[in-house]
C-alpha cells in the first residue's frame, strides 16, 4: 500500500510531463517530422529526376527507347517526339515505387525504435513514436499533393515543349518552302537524269563509313534543326541550315541517281538546246561550257561544273573543240544534263544545259519524253543554214566547192521547230511566257564562203539575222512562227570554235596563247542567262554602245549563180 501511495506522485508527474509533451513538444516534433519527411521525399524524387533524365542510370531504364533500326528513317527520334513521353512514364512508374518505399521505410524506422527500446523507457518512447507517426502521416499528406503537383507541372511543361517543338518544326518547314519558292523551286528540284521534279530528294549521310539514306530529311520527328543518324552523325534538316551540302538522290523509281551538287540552295535555270541532227548543238554546247568556265580578269570564272560527271563530259567536249574537230553525234538515249554552278550571278544559280539527239525531234512519240522542257522558260534553237536547200541554190559552183556538204544537217529547221514546239505545248508549257534564242550555227563557214566582214557586228544585230533568214534562205514563215509562239525572240550568228585573241597572246608569258571561245558565243550566252528585263537590257547595252561607236557594217548579199 505504501508503494502504491508512493507511486502516485510519480504517476502525477508523468501525467503532467505527458500533458506538456502532448501540448507543446509533440506538435513541434510532429511538424518537424512531417516537414523532414516531405523534404526527404521531394529530394528523393529530385534525385530520381536526375537519374532518369540526365544520368540515364540503367536500373531505371525499364522501358525501351525507340531504336533507329526500327524506325522508318535510319535516325534517332527527337526527344520531344517520343522519348519525352517515355521518360514521363518512367518517372510516374518509379515515382510511385519511390514514394511507397520511402514511406514504408520511414514508418518501419519509427516502429523499430519503439520495439528496440528498453522496457523501462517505453512510457517515453511510445508517446514519442506516436508523435513521429503523426508527423509521418502529416508528411505523407503534404508530400503526395506536392509530388502530384510536380508531376502535373512536368507533364504540362513537356506538353508545351512538345507543342513548341512541333510548331518550330512547322515554321522551319514553312521557311524552307518560302526559300524554295523564292528560288522558283516550289514544285521541286530538277533531276538532270530523268528530268522529273523532285520535291524532297533522298539525302545520304555525310559519314563515309555509313552512307545511310534518309528519305525525309526535314524538321520533324527525327530532329528540329539537326537529325542524328543511326551512326551518330549530325545532319542538317533545313535548307537554310546546310542540308544542300549532303549528297541528294532522285526519288523516282526508275531513276534514283545522284543530283547535282548543292541542289536546292540555288535557283535552277534550265536551258534546252533544240535542233536537228548535226546542226551544231553539241559543239555549241561545248563552246557555252567553255565560255562559262573561262576566268575573268580577276581570276574567277562565271561558273564551274556542279558534279564530276559534268566535268568529265565537258573535258571530252573541250578536247574536240580544241582540235577544231566535230564531236560525235549525240546519242539517241536520254543523257543527263550538263550542270554548272553560276557562283558570280546575283543571286547564284544552278544551270542545266540539255543536249538531245536530233532524231528525237522527228517523231512525236520521241519528243514526248523530253520532260525537261516543262522546267524551261528560255529555249535555244540551233538552226543550221546548211540544212536549207535555198542556201545551196544561191551559191555559185565555186562557193559550193569550198563548202563540205557532209557538214550539213539532214533535218529541215522548219520541221524540227514545228515538231519540238508541238511537243512542248503538249506538256502545258506556256510558250507565250518563254524566250527563244535562235543560234544560226556554223557562221565561221559562212564567213569563209560568203566573204563576210570579220568584225562580227552583224552577230549582235538580231533584226539583220532574222532578215537574212527570211530574205536569203526563204525562212520567213519560220521566223514569223517563232515570233508568234514565243514572247521574245533573238537571233544570233554563232561560231562554236576556239580562237586565239591578241589579248591572250600578249598575256601569255613565253608560251602559246590560251585559246578562247569565239566572240559570237558571248552575246548569245549573256542573253540566254539574263533572267529579267533589266538584266537583259544590261546584257545587250554594251553591244548597242559598241554598234553606235562603230560605222554601220556593209551588208553583203550572196552572189546568185546564173
């Protein structure tokens, strides 16, 4: 009894201490435990974010990434077009596990403290444990909404960034389309092999050890500004970003060959040469190519070959031109165009010169395959005066002996022109918006046989050349048809041969002078390449000034054989 009475004060003291603990200490302890647990849970989630998003720790990579080998394109997906959703799912999955594990571990730690404490301390450890339990419960109530809010904000941020990525990709695609439209390539670039338009070429990886081909290299699922190929090589996805530097290939099933260098960066200019067999198209083509690559006084040439195939074919043509020979007739099968980069033009352009066998201008079914005409707005018609019977009829016997008949084309110019224009019109080409340059070929032979003056002033006089065709050769109907079908027509006498000029002889130091293209080719080329009315006026203005400064040439008529 005495012991019981003696324990009453101790019990009262314990009750008083417990009351103070519950009223003062327990709330503070529970609050501290709640904030500590919430901070611990948030810190653990932050570490999870770092492990999943930055360090990519293997234990968290429980969902596979999209593999480039399994994709339609041999490239890794852009983060905002697939991997971002995967990371969100990983965070949600491992976040739930992390929250459950952290909560269970915290409650187990408190329980172990209570259970492992000595029996004599249980009156103190149990209230302390209850306060800690209360704090953990409050901490869970605090942390769960915070974590849910963080995940929701993360989802919203990813959604906004995904929308921004798609919007950026769309804007970049639109800028590419605008750039192509400014270059006149809104319908696609021109394939120099099959002559079809290619809206988006197939691009080859720049890595020499890879050479994977990307059929849709533009901003989108696999990259905004750059795409990462399966080999790891970064590839530009936009035209403005340098996509044109990659090798491009035609997308048409029957072609698939490589396009010209820097396709898509430059405005394209198609210049088809139309003429009969042996009319002088190929030799004139060689003269045009040589003129374009002749260095200017500052050492820079107006143009350069856009690909190795053009350079090799030009080298062969140049050799024939240098020996004043006659090139082999153009093969009947469709051959690729000669492509040149006109770097000094403003803006720079990619020139495609098309030389087609004259046999294809005889039958309608052959001209139908000349698809490159759809891309042209300037045409070059090569007219061989030796192919006109009236030309030979007006020559004397002595003049005919001085001229080799085998050099004449066997195809009348009128027939070639009618058949070619009919085929071009059938392709829905607006000829009334097109320009036509008529190159009267073999003028060097005419000069020798007809004893023309050698100042070549008449070559710059389009009206005089047209009058000569109409009055001397009886081609008035052809001249009128040309002017009726085309918006603008110019006539040029041309001699596709190399000559040694006095300037080149003086500039040569201790060696042979570098031969140059005959001066009659330059006005023709300038007029063909002039893209607008102001440029064309600038191209012919020096000729007009020279004509005004020189006396009018005496017109020499052909002697008629009696």
